[in-house]
C-alpha cells in the first residue's frame, strides 16, 4: 500500500517537472519573439521616419517646381494636368507634339522672339531707307509741280485764246444751222405730202390687189377640182364624262383660249374638217392649264355620243388670231321681235373674233368690210317697209361682199356651225295670247344668194394678209 502511494507521488513530481520545463521553454520562446518584434518595430519606425523625411523633401521639391512653373502649391495633379493641356493647346499648337514641354516651349518662344527682334531691326533699317528715298522723291516732285504749274498757266492762256476763236466759230455755225433747219423743215413738209400721197395710192392699190386675190380665190373654189389640202382640227377631246355632260380638250391658256368659246365636234378618224359630219358641240367653261380646258356638251346625239379622241373645230376661234365678221339684216334669235345684234357681237367677241361692219343709221355702214373680213352673216331680210334703211345696208353689204369675195353665211348656218343654240321663247296660247306674239310673215322664205356651194360644211382657213 505504501509502495503504491510512492509511485503516485513520483508520477506527480515527474509531471510537475515536465510542466515546469515546458513553461520555461515557452517563456524563453516568448521573450525571443518579443525581442524580434521590438527590433522589427524599431526598424519599421526608423524606415517610416526616413520615408516621411523623403516624402517631405519630395513634396517640398514638387511645390518648388509648381512655383517655378507658375502654379499654386495647393494645386493637385489633376489640376496641373488640365492646366498643362490647356497651355500646350493655346501656346504650343504650332509646335511639334514631341516638343510640347514648358522648357522646350520657352526655348522655341525665345527663338521666335529673337527672329522677330531681328526682323524688326531689318524692318526699321528698311523703313529708314524708304523714308530717305521718299524725301528724295518729294523734292523731285516739287520741281516737277513747279514745272507743271508753269506749263498749266501757258495752257490756260492758249485755252482762253482758243475759246474766243471757238465762240466766234460757234456763232457762225449756229447761223448756218438755222438756215439748214429752215431748208430741212421745208423739205420735210414736201416729203410728208409726198408720203401721204404715196400711202393713199398704195392703200388703193392694196385694196385692188386684195379684191383681185379674192376674185381669184372665188374662181378657184368654184372649180370642181377638190382642195388638195385637208383642213386640220383646232383640238382634240381628251376625256368625256357623259354623266355630267363634261369634256376636257387639249387647248388652254397658252393657246389664247377663253371661257364661253364654242366648238363643233366630229369623229376623230376624220382628217379633213371640210368633209366631216358634225356630231355635236361643246362650250368651254374653265381654263385648267396651258393646254387643258374643261367644257360642257351643248349638243349631241344619243346614237352618236361624243367620245375621247373626237376632234373639235370653230369657224370663229383661231389659235392666236382674230377672224373678222360683218353682220347685216334683222338679227333675232328667239323670234321675240327684238334685235339680238349685240348678243351676236358678244358671241363673236367671246370666241376671239371681231366685228368689222354692221348696219348703221340711214342706210350707212358702221365700220368697214375689207379683204381681211372672213364672213358676212345674213339675218332675216328686212322686208318691212319701216326697215328701208336696213334694207339699203343689206344690199350694200351683200354687193360689197361679192366684190371682196367674202363668204356669206345665214344666221342659222353660222349658229349651227358654231354649235350655239338660242333660247326659244315660249308663247302662251288661249285668251291670254297677244297678236304681237304671232307676227305676219311674207309668203315663202327669202333665200339669200350664196357665194359658196358648200354652205353646210366647214370652210378651210385660207392664209390671208393679216390673219
């Protein structure tokens, strides 16, 4: 029992000794680590102090560089970089990119200033030479001006002498001019008289020539030989709207076309208006463009409607020309007993025609029929005894039309070829009827003499002196 207790004590002592040894070793190792750490800390502190001193030195140098370059010590790197870029763009844009530094830039600017100073010295030297030369030239010019003044005085004296001679000669020339003007005026009067006499003779001869040409034309037209020249159409219908009775033709403002001009229509496959059969008529209502106009259908046939491609023709309207007309007889469209002469004139004028002559008072003729007058339009024959003056004018104008070779058309023929239809007046029958609504008519119809056997067809336009 005692031995077992001794063993336990021995084990405890050994364990305690081991623990003490381990603790001693730990203390030794800890002391060594502390010394090492303290040495390292001391070394790091020394290095930090040296780095701080170096940084302070570098910062001081950097601030000194900033001051040398003209910047503030408080400016940071971004500010310095921005200012450097701006300086290089504004001051060093003319230099090479590899030499855009402050020192290089100052050297370049110094070199430029040296060159400018040298150039300025050369310019001043040249300026001095030029001033000396200018002084020499001014002295030379002063001598020349003095010589010029001397010559000018001599010229003025000579001019005064010549002016006196010129005034004397001018008076002599004016006197001679007055004599020549008097002689010229006398010759001019004689020339005007001779020209007037010559114009009268020439007008008479031209009228005789025109009459003879008309007679020759009449003789040619009365021959049985057909006309070798086909009469062309004035235009063509481009489109037809039968529902609205509207047509569009290839004539417009550039062709001197105006609204209310009427045209007769015939088939598009007919090439000669002389032999074409009339299909209907149209009236122009609107000018749309240079070569396009709109019109309405004033007359057509259900079995032969107007179609695109049909041709149009007018006895009155000519492209860019005026056709002359003469009118005689009683003009009454609607048989109401009132003259429609003014309305007929208006129809001719609206179709770009002109009225050359109409019956006047006391059997006279207002206007004049000439060889250029194209048609004589005959109204009703003035058979009433109260229309003696109108009958005298009828006979005169009919005879003159035959002499001048003017084609004669009755009023109905003219209106039919024009495609114009008058508004017929409606007469009420019964107890309210008036005797004036039924005027007496002579037995039989007066048929005027025709100068053209082809009265119901188109007449070709023959070239005339003035249209």
